[in-house]
């Protein structure tokens, strides 16, 4: 996981997501139902996630575009069509004691997540990629094994939070290691450029730069020159 910067709210987000979402919440709280097709919503004493209409799905394409298709948690590209892109509400959509259920319809609360990471996160409390400090590699990678671990120079308290996030999202399981390796190996073989790797797997690319330095544009890992450089 690396730092993610909040991207600008899409121009049509207000009309597509926020306004209809807040109208639905008002209706669930007892406000007069607006004129619209379909059954009216019943009043809820406690609003839970299952009660909320999923207007956030209307901005999935915007979310994918604004965050360059990169899952906020796995730091891997989510392909169009075959990729399972989802809107993760970093603060849970609703709980039995929620006082900020309105965040279900707030752009700043959304993280682009692949289906696997979204399901693993659920309502767990994890590190928010928005809070990772600029220039500080909170999460680090062993390039020989693809193992992910907390930066050992950080405070013990922060390392525990990072390790908890790794454990909760299973970022170091076999599938995640293999997914990172499936990008690293083609790069080492010279089948993809570093720029392409950086675009599709930015965490791995950042760790290559941190540990080995940024490769020159002319260097192809699978070439004879590349092999000499890596030996």
C-alpha cells in the first residue's frame, strides 16, 4: 500500500450520487417522499447499509478513471470488463450506531477497491491510504519473495497498525504475493517497461526505485546489458 491523494470530485457527482442519496436518507428518516417511480421507503429508526440505495455505483467509472484503475489496497491495476472494481466506503456505509450515514454519498469517503480487497476489508479498521505520509514508505516489500511488511524504522505503534492492516486484508497471502510476482517477472524478463510497471503496479515500482534506484529509460532487464546490471 502506498499514499493515495484524494482526486477531484467529478462534476456530475452532486446530481448523480449526493442529491439522490441524501433525498433517500431524508425519506428513510421520515421526510415526505419525493415524486418518483417505485415504492416509497419506510421510515427506519436505525438505518443500516442494506437500507441504502446504491447510488455510489453510478460513479464507479469516474472512480476508476480518477484513480487510474489502481486498487487503493492491493496497489494493482483493476482491468476494465474482467476486473471487479467496487466502491469501498472507507468509513462504513452504516452501522447500528452510525451518526455519519451521509458519508455513504460522499466522494471523499470512496476508495477504488477490487472486489477481493473490498470483501476482506468489510467494516475493519485499517490504515487509510490517504493518511500515509508523503515520502514515507510505511509498507515495504522483499523483492525476492514479494513479502510485504511494515517499515522497520517506524514507531512500534505505527508498525502494529500497519501489520494489522496487512493481516486484515491478507496482503501477504499466497495470492497477493503471486499477483505482485506476476508483474515483476515480466519486467525482469524485459517483456514490459518500467513505465508500464509503474502505471499498473505502483507499489512494486516504488519499491524497486527505493531499493535499486530508478532504472534508466534505455535499460531493458531481459537484455544482455540488463542482465549484467542486475548481476
